[in-house]
């Protein structure tokens, strides 16, 4: 067999291997998109990376694919975007579309899940001053917050962050990933000016849970 024919065979094999890799990556991206869409909540990177072996990849390789997929997905300017929140990733609607989504999907059931003004006030105190104690929240608001604080913890927007080394060892609280997701933030440092946040307190029906 001539050297020229052998080279052609090798080139053909390289092309087929390249196409196979492209197909595999596209399939993996489809899997990632399906996971994020089905979750509806932030998904921890470690949970996705657990399937790396099933996909025939190393975890670092899968993470690189996820990050590249995120960049490519967001560059398409569709109605959705992928955000990374600390060690988590989530597929959400773009902020500019929220108003229309609310109008179309508005229902009594959805309205009953909206955050109340009291809930927003507590979230604001915690978000901008965390970690804080229950006593601090009540001093800022001038009202007992036991019920609403427990409600926000149950709904996943506030979490316990330990105890203070003070008499009684009071719990301290901070916001969660679900809180960041609710406001479309990747990190607590992206919180808007307090005055903008107060607009949500004055119009709590504008942010649905």
C-alpha cells in the first residue's frame, strides 16, 4: 500500500474522530441543558460532575465543557440565560422578560406564594447586614419577627450560620443561594443599592416565589 493511501486513511480517521468528539460534546451539552431545565433550582457543580465517568470524561473536562456551554448559551441572546452562583449553576429567564412572564403565568396560587412586605423587610435587614441575630432584626424593624423568620428559613431564603459566643449563644442568620436566585444575583456583592431594594419592599407583588 502506497504511503499516499496510508496518509489518506489516517486523515479520514482523524476527521471521523474529530466529528465523533463534536457529536459527544453536543450530546453532553444537551444533557446539561436538560438537567438545568428540569431542576428549576440552582444545581451544585459537584452533583453534575458526578456523572463525568458515565459520560467518559474526567471531572475537570466536564467542568470545562459546562463553562464553555454557559458562555456559548448566553451569547445566543435567547429568552433564557445560565447563571453561576458560587458553586452552583442555574438556567433562568432573562430579567427583561420577567414582566411578561408574570402577566401570562399570573394566578391566584402564584400570588399566594409572593413575598409579603414583612418578608422583604426581614430579607433586606439580613441581606445587607449578615450575619445577624434575631434580636438585631427585631431592633431594626421594631417588631417581633419569629413567625416570618421561621417561614423564610423553611422556604429556603434564610439559613442559620451558627451561634454567637455571647450569653444565651443566639443564632446568627444569613441569606441563601435561593435568595440570590430569586433576585437574579450571582453573589451577595451584586446586591443593588438599598434604595432599589426598598422598591421591592414597597411593591412586594412584583417578585414572585
